[in-house]
């Protein structure tokens, strides 16, 4: 539904900003001409054939409204009509007259937008013709100090030229043209008629000028101008203010300030919400909101808040779908739509509790992306040749098809995969892509989904035909760009799936080549299935020893992910690389298209392909030393016939282990001595108390691979030694330690949920809803992520009820350096008792919050009563015992705890009576006499240092079961 806008408010804004007032812009018909000759010519003009400038301005305004409402066809039509009318008037009026200048201003306003449109449509000739005409008209006025009336028109022509030369990479000329725009618009604040247009031209130019600090400064100025513009006419610069808030949010995201990032995106939502409330929200602003929500999603995801992240992403998709289905977007906006959509493609619906079941999640994916597909199709049908629209159609179709494939629904999957392929072929994306583009992977994905869909449906012959089409289209792309890692994955997985189906059908001869290709490119399941076929049918082997060779290869094959700090402009971000064990053969070149004789190559050396991909796709630069290190590891592994992924993982662990010089170790040990540090027995620590093997706990929020801490930045906290990569992370931890600490003391989460415990693999982790969980394996992490709420609740109770551990984890070289200085002590009984009480307090609160059965609460209150007694919290000890007994009076051991509390309160007669009431009974196991337990309690209390000796003697003398000599 098109958003209705109050005409009065918007027209008033247009008048204030653009001077669309007849008596301000249109020269009166009887006005004096520039000279007598022009006056004579004017008298000969057929005025009825020339629309007034007011009429033209109104038409341009309507074109703008159509554009804002998303009706691209009508918008372009209106701009074209306005430009043609202005052009006609200019040809009939005396050049240089005041009236001629007003029509030239209108022509520049319409022509500026129209030329941009035509270029975006791919009609270069039409756009160039408009620019040339505007340039010719304005040439006599393009001076150092042009007349004020044409400053905006000249700045528009400069902006158009800047775009052309930017596409040609003429950097110096682009800079000079941008500077020209800024000079022409420098007087924007003094303008009356041209205040709005001049301010906007200045804003849009400042937004893209410079790099680093210069760019930041220019954008700050652009935002100041936008705020002034919006203050004069509310809503007139709302889109730019949204971009300003979003830009600030991106800056905070780059600094890993997730809370501030989210706050700034919430500001964006507030701006759009206010526009909605005033009924003046535009399509552009909704699209900018979707883009901003994509940034909010990234911030929440990196902060480990998976459920809010998934809900944010789902909301962004919903808004995008809603706005796409109400309008027909122009080709000019197609790249914007793709850029906004692209980060939303990968979504983990299982992070949402009601979608934690994989079936529910896949059903939601199917519905969501099918809805998006239907929404974007009208724009694609109007502009069938638009590659970005085709890419969105193909991607949404492929994602929905994949969901149906996982649900085992071949029919809908085939239909959707067909839509994807048809969209790609109608747009001829491969033919139009003259250079590398990530959309190439979309092509491979679409053809790959068709293969999968036919495989799921059991239609092997049709699947084979679809696979040949995949080879033809994706293969052609990969010959041009062999290093496109993500496109390659579809050529790696689909041969296995199809080969598996053919093998089940007894078509081993057709299956073997498919499985061999997948095996060569690192697919271990394909390798194992191929080995089985070769052993069953030896005639399928290419060499006599192929079955043995592939069997050995299968044992070495896996895919492991590593994170490499990569430079993107002035900022460094983590970039994931994936290591595989390829089959025999020559490595492919990663820096150029394949030659014919190289088409049989297999795999890439180290991470060469992915380093090339991030450079071409994202402009990122992987450090040379990282590329070189992976090459060396790969060559060593291949020469020694060992697994490259396993060897790389081993080498990384060895290289990333925490280290300490003797001086650093001495400094750490001295701080332990000074603070009375003791090693916490409720955490999986080594003998020096080192936590999580020296990883920086804050870095778990800063990427997918935690960093190793430094001995220069250590902290003793909660009975553990924590290392940090830098001083900033240490300071960040101290602001809110509990928000960073791993759950369950750092024990493996999945085991804790089963009421067992062991140290985890500290590099296998999940941050979800602000909590850090550690695991042994990826499988454990996946299972936990699918059922977090239930597993976390179980593990939390087990953790709080858990007793202390005496086992230290294996000592590292770091720890050995500290222990060489001196031992690290364990807690004494008093310290341990106090710590245990704190855990019991948490456990009681947890039980009460979850309203667990009374039996659980009774046992915990009984334990806390004894812990309170040992900590000399006499009244608390009594209160806990009496509360537990009110719930279940038949608990002899808790009755004895009540007596202990009474004795500590110097109420020995009452205590004796209570002791005597249970001394002949047994504990819950039915074997241990309560009298023995009472005497043990009294013995322990006697060692607390309190003056209880007389009271304890009084009690023991009067118990029937007193020990001999007591």
C-alpha cells in the first residue's frame, strides 16, 4: 500500500527548500528583458506552447513523489517529460535571458536524476546525451564565480561527471570535481530559493569525500547540514539523518562497542517510527531501516546474543518483504535492494526458542523466503534484465528450496529451484558480469539447488541433466575465477549427493566419476563411498591402488576453520578461512583464470584461493605472513603424507599457547603472594590457576577465534588467573566481569548438563543471549544451540550443586614458568567454606526462581544451614533449618543442623533436647546413625576457634552415644 502524504506539509517544505513559488521563480510575462533585442524575440514566441516553470517544478515534484512511493516507471516518465519540456523551452527562448535561465535550472534538476537513472538502467548513451546537453547549456556560465542562479545546476553537472570518472577510476579528476561541488555550494546557509537543493548537493558530496579521519570529518559536517535542513522543514532530511545514525553505529561496531551500536540503531528505528506516526515515512527510509537492522543483527551476533540477533534479522526480512510487495522498484534501486538483502540471507532460526526444532526452523525459512520471492518478483518482471533483482529472486528461491529439501519435500524444492534458474538465465548474469562479483556464487547455488531438489525427489536422470547444467554454468564461472571458494562449494557437495543416489540405484559406473570429483575437492563422505564402490567393483578404479589411496585419504580429510586478521581499508577485521585435504594432483592457480591444460587441477595451496577471494570480493588484504605460513604448513603436510587440516590446527595451538618470561612469571607470582590468591577448586584450572588455557576472555566477544592473552596483561579474579591480549580488554572485563565469565566455571557445558564435568576445548564456544558456553566439539555446540534453554537450566543446577574438584588441568609452559618461582596455594578451610556458602545462596535463588519441587529446596536449605553455621552466621543457620523442616519435618540430619544453630546461639539446653530427639535415628541412607553425624558436627564446630568447648562437652556428656573418652 502506498503511503499517503499530507500534500500541504510536503508542498510547504518544497516551497521553502526549492523556491517553487510562481512569483519567486517565474519571470512575469511583462517583465523587462535583458536587452531590447531579446524583448523583440520574446514577443514572437508562442507562449501557449511553453509550460510555465511552475508547471515544470510541479511535474518534477510529482516525479520525486512517485520515486519515494516506489513507482519507478511513473517517476522516470515524469522526469523525462519534465526534461523534454524544459529542453524545448530552452530552444525557443533567448539564450541567457532570465526566463531561459529558469528553464535551464528546471532542466538541470530533472536531467540530473534522469541521467543517473539511465546509467543505472544500462542506457549509457541516453545518460551521456543528457550530461552533454546540460554541459553545453551551462558552458558559458561555468566560470570561477558563476551567477548565483546557476550554482546548483553547475554542481549537478559536476556530480554527474564525478560519477563517470569514478567508474573510470580517475581518482584525481573525481577529487577536483567533488571540490568544485563543495565550492559551488559553500554559500548554502545564505540561500533563500536554493537553500534545500544546495544543502542536499553539499551533503551528498561530503558523504563520500576523503578517507579515514578526513571522511569522518566530512560526514560529521554532512550530518550537521542535514540536521539544519531537517529543522527548517521536519522530515526533509530524515533519510540522511538515518544514515548519520547508522554510520555512527558502524563506527562503534568496528570498535566492538556492541551496546552503543544497538543504541544508535534503536535511534534509527525511533526516527522511522516518528515519520510513520506523522504519516510521511518514505520507501527509502524503510530500506535504510532494514540496512541498519542488519548492522544491529551483526552487533548482537558478535555479542553472543543469538536470540535477539535472530529476531532482529527476521524483523528486517519482514520489513523488506512488506515494502517490496507494495511497490515496483527501479533499476537504480536494484543494487541497493541487493546490498540490503545480502547480509540477511544467512539466518539461524533455531536460536529462537519456538523455532529450536529443525523442522520448525526450516518451515519458517521456507515461508519467509518464499514470501520475499513473491514480493520482489513484480520489480523483476518489469526490469527482467536487472542482475541485482535476478540475484535476489534466485537467492530467495534457492534458500526456500533448500528448506524444503531439508524437510524432504522435493516437489516445492524443484519448483523454487526452477524459478531461480529462470531468473538467472533471463537476466543473463554470467554474460553481463564483466568482472568478479559475489553474484557468481548465487548462480552456482541456484543450479546446485536444482540438483539437490531432484535428488530428494529421487529423479536421478533429471538430476543428472541438472548437474550437467551446473557444470556448464558454474564450471564456466570457475574457469574464469577458480578462486571463488563459495561458488566452488556447490560444485563440491552436489556431485556427492547425486553420486550417492546413483550408487543406491546400482549405477556405480555413473556414480564413480561424480564421487571422485567431490573426493578430490576434499569431501570425505564422497571419498568413503567411492572406496566402498571401488572395493565392490575394482574395474571402476583408475589405478590398481586407487581404493587403498582413497581409503588413506579419507582418514586425513576434514574441513577446519581458522580466523585470520584481515585489513579492510583502515580497519582490521577477522576473516574466516577453511582448510581442506585435497586429493592427488596439481594445485590450481589462485591469481588468474585457468588455462585449458590446467582444468584438471585440484585444490589450492594453503589459503591462496580465499585470500584472493576476500581481496576481489571485499577489498580485504590478508597479511603476507599468514598466507606464507599456511603455504608452508600445506607443503610440509603433503611432503610427509599427513593431514593438512589436523597439522594446521596443531601448529596453531602450539603457536598460540600463552607464554611467560621469568620476569613476567615472577611478577605474577608476587601479585599472588601480595593478594593472598588461592586456586579456585570449582573451575577447571591448572596448578597455577590459569583459566581457559590463557585465552583472552573478552576476545570471545570479538570474533570467532579467541585470542591468546599476554602475561603483561593479567588479572587475579575469583580464584583464577586471567590473561588479556591488551590493556583495553582487561579494563573492559573489569567493568562487568560476570558478563564475560564462561558458564559453569568454564567446564564443558554439555557434560555439565549431564551432571558430569571435564575441561573443554576452549576454542569450541558459543555466545548466546549474552552467555559464554564452552564445549568439546562442534557437534556438542550444535546440539546445545538447538536446545539451549533446557540444557542451560539443567547445567546451572548441576554446576551450583557440584562439589569441588581436586584435579588440575595439564600444566603448560606458561604454568611451569610460574611454578618455577614458587607454588600456588589452595584455599584453606575457612576460605573454602565461605566460597561454598556463596554458591549455595545462588543455588537456593535458582531453585526458588524455577519453583522446583520442595524436596530439592529442602535438601539445599539443609546444606546451606550447615554452611551458614560454619561461617558463624548463626541466625541464618537456624532460619534455613526451620524453613526446611516446615516443608518436610521428617529430615533427621536437618533437625541436627537446627540443633547446631541453637548451640551456636548459646541455647544449649534447647540444642540438647533437639539432638536427643534424633540421636537414635539414621540418616537418609538408612545406614549411618545420626549420633555419629552429630558427634562429627560437634567436633568440626569445636575447631572453629569459638569458645564452645564447655557447651560441646555438656551436649556430648548427655548423649547416649557419646564416644569413649568424650
